[in-house]
């Protein structure tokens, strides 16, 4: 019988940290969704909401980089929600 090579254990060592016990997920209708997906949805919704507010208040017309601005606002909201709910 031949001995296994040290390289055959490499995939097992890489998977050693994977565990479902501490996975950041929540149960929704019996299915587990990642928490980052929920934060991303809030970020997108807030970016859309802020765009509506900026258009109504005419701030949107003075913005030069609209796509960058609304993307950055969505990311800021998503990361803030992540930090508040799941942070240290």
C-alpha cells in the first residue's frame, strides 16, 4: 500500500476553517440567506431613496458623478448596517 503524498492533504487543510456553526446567515421561510445580501438590499434601496430625495430637492442636477455618488451612498449605508447589526 502506498503512502499518500503531502500535497493530497492540502485541500483538506484549506477547508479546515469552513464551518456552518458560525455562518453569518438568517433563516427566512426555511432557507438560510447570507447577512451581507440583506445589507446589500438595504444599500440599494437607500441609494434609490436618496436619488428620489435628491431629484425632488434639485441636488441631483448639480452632481457631476451621479453613478459614483449613488453607488458610494449605497455602499456606505450597507456597510453601516453591517457594522451596527453584526459588528464587534
